[in-house]
């Protein structure tokens, strides 16, 4: 099958083939135009690799679309430590069940399926038992620990796959599977009170979905982001205001969520909070946070909370809310062969909303 995989200078070119459906690390590069992003090490290459296998408890999924998440960029460019050499990125996967592995119940060939970031947990540790499986020390993640959706096929543990409705398009659904889910968890972590005032710092794939959920629940949303297109989208979706990333909102905030991976925004967001307000930091990666002043940034019981992955309950809740509240992703489809362009444009902030790789269908980047 064709797949995009991360290139590492430390790679030996060999990989394990496991019962979890992971492909081997072997593969032959496919000629491509344009070449990979100019980085050291080069981040991804398009290759032919063996098809994954639906092992016991797993589904083999034929990929129809895969969202392009900023976490993919962190994995590809080395902001996150390597968990698997030559991994195939992608964890916002929409497809159809191609094969059902031994021992799987509740799935049939042809079912519409979603594959998200959280891939497996131990199910036995203190965090799993408490319903906090996102904190499981043995958790594994799609597109980081195991091959993901930048490929024609991928394999997923059936217990961590999502049944998807037949109505929305593949492109519409894909961003919900990480951007939507992690935004939902961040919203809940922020402790936003009923009809509260919420600030969103950064307004990409996750934030524009979170804004819709918050507005549907009665919140007043203010958006702080650098791009004029993103600001216009925020206002179009119902935000009360949209301004620059470092600008103060027009009213004090009960809660804020930092989506941009910019540590310098932490004190800015804290200073925008009203007494007792909470800042939730949604990203898996954040640049260094500058020193905080206790009285200026934290006093009056202002809090910082981090967000670590998600639980399957978060995913199911988000999918229900998205359907009930008509949450819709603003998307920009890219042909599968143009994954490099999608990543470049994501890094440069060239589009609002979310990019989605589309398999074997025409698509075009924005602009």
C-alpha cells in the first residue's frame, strides 16, 4: 500500500510487524513532486509498504480521509520524542472496515469507522480504573506509537474505534476525531460556568469546533488569534469578538483555552481571566512559558490546567454533541499525494479551520 512515513536519520530501515496490525518499516520511496519539507531530518516520504494485518481484536480499515492535525506536525518535525521509527502519522481517520480480526464483536465489513488519537490503554492501572484512561502510563497513540491514517489502510484495536454516522461526509467527520475531541475535553477542563465568558487563544482546527460547542451551550466566546481569516471565521461562527493573539478581550473571562503552542501566551491569557478563572492548555506540545508573576498572573485563585489526550467517553460525548448541535468543521481537502503541502500550509497558518487528506478523490488546497 501507499503510505507517508516519518523519515529519521536514526532509522535503520527496519521495523516490527506485530499482531496489532503494524506494518513493517521496510518500503521503497515513490517519486513525488514537490519533495519533502526542507527540514533536518527530512520529515516524511511517500513509500510502498506491506499492508497492515487485522490481528486478534483489531479492525483493518480502508482509509477514506484523514485530518491533518498539528500533533502530526509535532511528530514529523521532532517536537515530540520518537516512539516508533518511520511511523505513519495521522489520527483523524474516517474509513470503512475492510476486515474484522479474530475475537471482534460489534463490527462488520463495510461499517463506517473512525480512528482517533488514543489507541490503547492497559485497563488495569489506577487511572484506567478511575475512568481517567487518558493518563494511563501504558497508553499508546495512533500515528505516534503505531501507524496511523496517512495511508491507504490502517489497523486499530476494535475497542478504541468509533462507529460513525452515515450522514456527514468523510471530510466533515475527520477533524472531529481529534480536533473536536481534544477541544471538548479542554472545554470541560476549563470549568466554564453556565453562560460563562470563554476566551480561545488560537483558532485552528480544534478551536473552531470548540467554539461551536461552547456557543451552543450558551457561552459568550471571545477569540484571540493572529490570522485575519481565522478572525473572520470566528465571527461567522458566532463569537462575540475576535482580535489579535496578544490583545485583551473586551470583557474579563471566566475561562480560557490555549490552543496555540506558544508558551508566551500563557501570562497573556491568565491576565485576561476574572477572579477564579481557569486557563486550560490544550496542546501536547508548548514552547517555554515565561516567568509568571504571582500577584499579576495567578492571584485571586486563577488556575492553570493541562489537557492530556482524551478518554473514549470524551470521544463518544463529542460525537453526540456534534450531531445534536450541528457542529460543522470548516475544512480544506488535499489529495493524499499532497500531504506535504497540507503540512506546510498548516505550519504557516495559510488556512482557517482544518486540512483533510482525501484518498483517491479530487481536492485542492485553499488559495
